[in-house]
C-alpha cells in the first residue's frame, strides 16, 4: 500500500523573515558589547550600558528597592 503524494505547501511566513528571526536570536548576537563595566565579564548589548546579565539584574533590583524605601520626609 502506498501513500498519496503530498502537494507542495507554501510556507506561511516568507523565508526572509524566518532568516531574520533566526539571526536575531542567535547566540552570536548576544555578546557583541565586550566587557561588563562593573565586573569585567562578557556583556550583552541589550541596553545603554555594557553590563553582563548579573549586573543588569542587580541594578534593576536595586532600583526597585530604592523606590519601595522612599520615606516621605519633609
């Protein structure tokens, strides 16, 4: 018993868009910024400052803590 031949399907998303998406998530694109300005490890280019992901998370959590601890002094 033989299967019927499947007709050729056209992709829903054009190849150019797929290739661009693959390039945007490739690991090669994540470490272009060089060294972290705080600790010196590999930095990502996701932001205005060259920070590694650890220092970036510490900075964000420090911002949140400072916003929560703002006393109303006059």
